[in-house]
C-alpha cells in the first residue's frame, strides 16, 4: 500500500520503509599502461561483468612515451 504524502505527515518506523536508504559514493578507477595493455585490461574487466567498455574514457596520453590512461567513474553502495 502506498501512502499519499501530500495528506500530512506520516511517521516511519525503522525497518519498515518501502525502499532502503542506501549510502553511495563515487569511485574512480585509473588504468595506466600501453594502449594494448589498457585495452586488454578493460576487456578483461568486461568479461568479469565489472564494467562495460564504453563506460571507460577514451585513452588519454600521459606525456610519457607509449603510455596512456583510461578512467572509469562508478557509484558504489557503501552501507
């Protein structure tokens, strides 16, 4: 049963909410390595169902010879 919250205040008993109140935080993953190494790692994480390849940034040159980085930003539940 859904309560119409526009009809006045409704007291909530702990543990009886319809949806849990979870805490989230943002986590960033950084990969550094050769273009091949970074791509292979992204594919490996995808095969483990961790992240879709399109969720990663495009490879970004770091300024070091033959090195790129890729970034993945995710929200994780921390409660």
